[in-house]
C-alpha cells in the first residue's frame, strides 16, 4: 500500500517463525475474520497489522465500515500483538477494551495496527490504531486500548 503513515512498530524485530505460525493458525480459526476477508498483513515483536477490504459483509447503513467491525479488527490486532509476547504454551483472551471512533470508517480498506504497551506475567496492555483508506488517503478513524488475560493453554485448543 502507498501513503502508509509511518509507524515505529512496523519496523519492530521479526518474531520467531514458530510464533508467526501459531498466530496465523489462530487467526485462521476465527470464523468472523475469515468470513469478512480480513488478512494478517504484518507481524513483528509486540506488533500486528490486519487489513480488511470493504464489502457488504462489513458495512453499516450509511456505507461505512460498521463500528462493531472496527472494534473487532482493533481487538484482534491488539490481541495478536500480545501473542508475540507470550510463550508457546500460553493463550490470550480479551479482558476489556475501549474504542474511540474518531471519524467515519469510509473507504475501500480498513487497517488495524495493534501494539503492546506493557506485557506482564498475567496481563498485557495493548493499543490499536485503525485507519480507513479511501482512494489511497489514510484517515485515522479509531483508537483502542485493551487489556488481555494471559492463560495457560489447554490440551483441547
């Protein structure tokens, strides 16, 4: 994509290939992401970017990305950024997030960039920036802050 706003996190250290594979496999299990056509476009240490093309699966009545869709992309981008900071025998779930929609999600693509702010033994705090891209113009449309619970992986997962 062109005209991408700079982000220090995009240039973060790469993750171990096993971590990358675990994140991609987890993402592929999320029916909502696959149904909407979302894609993991970048994974790095403490960072995850997800891209979603606009379609009638993700719109609201005025022709913008639905606020719930923006929230779901934010949640996943922050969550998978968190996944880069846990051990292979752990999982994450969202404890809470706050989303501020700053502008209508008007465009042909929605990009969510999640970044870890602090990772601890039991909690991880992440943020995400959501951009609506309309004819190459990037508009910051939402900001999210999130808390993630670190869980021991169960054999059934």
